[in-house]
C-alpha cells in the first residue's frame, strides 16, 4: 500500500505552535538555489495562503462554537506555516526575480497538471491557461533585462523555455467567457479534485502578489505591464475556481484542503534537493496530518460522512516540478489562437472577444510595448529557446537592424 494520510499519525496541535525565532527562518541563497526549490516555496506559500483564506470564509459562514474553535486553532498554525514558507524567499531577490519564479511555477505546474489530468475538459482548461502564463514569463523576462540588466536564465536557468505564448494582448476576454464547467464531486476522479484546489490556490497567490506589488516600480512601463498581467491573473482565478464543485459542503472542502496540503508536502519532500527545506516539508506534512484528522472529525460529526468517502485511499502520483518543454511546444502549435466563448473553447475570434480587446487595448498595450522597447535597446527580444525555433513561424525571433551612420 502507498502513503495514506488518513491512516498516518501526525504531530499534536499543541506541539505545532512555534516561537518567533522558529518563524524567522533563514532564507535560501538566491545565487545557488535550485529553480524548482524556489517554485516549491512559491507554490506552498500560495497553498498555505489559500488554507488561511478558506478557513476565514468558513468561519464567516458558521456560528457553531466547536467548529469555530477548531478552525481558529488550525488556522493559527496554517498562518505560522505560511510565514515560515514565505520567509524562505530572500530580500536580495528583486521583485522581478520573484515574479519570474511565480511565472515558472505557473508554466511548469500547469503543464504537469494538464499532462496528469484524467478529465478531457479540465485538461483543456489547463492547456488554455498554460499558454497565457507562458507568455507572461516571456514579457517579464524582457522587462527584467530592460530594468535590471540581467537575463532571466539566471533565475529559471534552462529548465523552462522563454518565448512567446498566446500573446498577452489577446488574453483580455469578456468576463462571461472566463467561466468554466465545474466537476462533479460524485463522479470526478480524486486527482481532478486535488488538481483544481491546487491550481486555484496557485493562481490566486499570483493574482494577489501582482495586486500588491505591481505599483512598487517607478518605471511607467513596469507599472503598466504588472497592471495588464494582473488583470489576466484575475481571469485565471475565475476560470479555475469555476472547476470546483459548488455542491461540496464546507466540511468536505475543509477535508479536501487539508488532504491536498498533505499530498503536496509529501510530493515535494520526496523531490526536494535542499536538505534543510526538505526537512521543513516533512515537518509540515506531519503537522498537516493532524490538521486533516481534526477536519475529518468535523466532517463525521456534522456531515455524517467518513473522510475516506471523499479522499483517495492513498496519495496519487506525486506532483512534480520538472521541464515540460516539448509539451508546451505541442500545445502552442495546436492551440495558440484558441479563445473561449462562455464555458467552451473556439478558434473563432468572435464579436464579444473583439469588442473587449478594442476597449482595453485602445490606449496601447504594455505587453507589446515592453518587447518593442527591448528590441529597440538590444536589437531583438530576449528568449531561451533550447529546443529550437519557435513552433509558430510568425512568432520566430527577428533581429532589428539600425543604421548608425
């Protein structure tokens, strides 16, 4: 039998409380951190943030003292876990360097989820969002060299390619076209449930990050680019949260959140290359096991259901951060011009889509302006194309020649 969080014993809640020195952890070294260690840190920060925010929402929808007390106790620990994970990110990493990490998370996490997703419709949702986050990485990489004079390869190395995806200028849809069909908790593969919670938390964290740091730049172009991409991240949160089954009770959702945290910490502990951070993932896993047990007790008492009825009998295939270069290229080659209409996907550049683009792009498009500025200064845009030329001919790199006589 594989690892079953419902049968494992964790650390008692009283023993999970940390003091201030334990919360103020030593950050990783930005100069030699594995890019996927950075990705795991960014994702787990988002997962813990989602756990806290969900718990607060649950708290606002119940007046049962026992439920509120249990939520408060677990939430306080989740807050501490979030601080420890987030404090691993060093102050020496610039905002743009952290941003590049966020987009590397979005690309390689979404690609892995798409490759692993058993539901064809949900897989299409992931593929659709993948090409947009891939393009965001390209736009920020060009801004990074413009503003800081450094290349994105110093952050993402060559694990993730950097080149155009679905152009950000074409990602601004009518809000009604960002809605998606939800899965059915009764018939969905358990992996689909966990995938949906994971991607929603990840994109929500990215949206919140850009909402708060996008105005920290003096450069108008940087502020404009963050504003544009932050609006797309709102679209992504909308489409991914739509996949969650609205019929799931608060207690079911709580159990699935806690199980998903166990799933991710278990996955990342197995592949972490940094010994100190690996120990942290294992510690948090032990904490989450007890939090899952407590959530399960609430489910049994108030919903009359066993956690085993809604959770996998054992941990599914571990979530992996790994290169997805050929997969991304294949999706680009077949889905670059895809857009959405209602909850479906179409190649038709329909009227509602065109009207929205005309409105938001009327005063110029920051995501295009940053590429133009990079070409003007350096003669071409910045890319990492380890697997050859761009799969779409019209998006292949061109060099700007200027007469300097």
